[in-house]
């Protein structure tokens, strides 16, 4: 049942979660993700879509592209934006916890396929939180790149990976920072992770000389060499950090 009363902070936090999970240009009252979460919080899809648009007006990266979002946001939108924008781990877990609570579920029930064999106690809690965070990071990165690989343009979701620029184990603080992510297909994700490819701070793809020993392999030019010095497809928001890209080029990339 929909309601006409003012939005609560809890509902607004979930709306910010949705804002991060869908490509902004694809947001509409008929978008399946909008419909899904509108039903969860008891709002109409139109109302949730408008709330997503309200967050769009606060996003400086959209403004740079001339995308201004909606103009009639509330003070609460700004409060939630200021509290969670940049504090991605807090946003990921707290918003997903609220989504579970709105459905009268425990948060681990949202990931039953993964946590069903988890041990009880603190170890289970830690693994559930890790799973929640990883799922949020993937959703945010794929939506920012409009669900396509930033190197090849491949748009088959099952083959796409939210790839960390600075690895998960290397930089704990930026594990969920969407500026620390690239949307890559699974092959180029592995190549990037192992240092056989990198992206420079000016968003150019660099391919390692490692592949020079494999030029007779017909797949190598098609899969790797032809992308050397090409520009990546930039996301609509959450541009990859130039500092993180510089770090990867200097510390992971195999010249």
C-alpha cells in the first residue's frame, strides 16, 4: 500500500541505495529495480523515481555532464547524501539492513544461496557483511557504466565484473569506493588484476609487452593488442580515481 506522508530517513537511505544501483538515465517509474524497491518500502514507483531524481541534483559528476536531476529535493535528501556519500561501507550495509527490515527478514535471508552453510556467531556476521558489501559494490559499478565493459563495450551481465583498481586486500578503506572500480568483462578483469593491462590516469588502456611473445596466437590481437592506447568508456558517475589508476599503473602493471 502506498502512502502520502513525508519520507522517513530510513526510506530515503534506501532510495539512495537504489540511486547507486541503477543507471541514472534508465531510472523511470517502469524500471524493474524502481518497481521492486518501491514495493518494498510501500511507495509508488513514481515517488521513488522522483526521489532518485532528487539525488541526481546533488551529484556533482552529473552536473558536469549537464544532467541536473530534479529540482525539488528535500532537506532530508541533502542530509542523507552528506552522511553517506563517500562513506560507502556504511551506506552499503545500513541500507541493505533496512531493506531486509522492511521485508521483515534478517539480512542474511537476502543472500541465502551464499550464507546457508555459514557458521553461526561472529564469523557468520562478518561473512554476511562482506557478501552484502561486495554485492552493493558490484551493483554500483555496473550501473555507473550502464552495464557494459569499459574496454570492449560488452553488455552481457553474466560476463561482467566490478573490478577493483586498488585490490580489496591492499586498501581496506576504499574497498567499496565506487571511484575504485571499473566494469570489465571477466577476461579483461583477470588481465587487469594480474597486471597485463592497465588504465592510465588519462583513461587510456595500456597493454603489457608480455603479449609480444604470443602474437602468433590469433586471439591475442583481438582480445588484447587492439585495445592498446584506446580510451575506456567512461561511466556516467563515479569516475575512476586518477590517483588509484596511477597507483595501479605503477604497482601492478607489468611493463
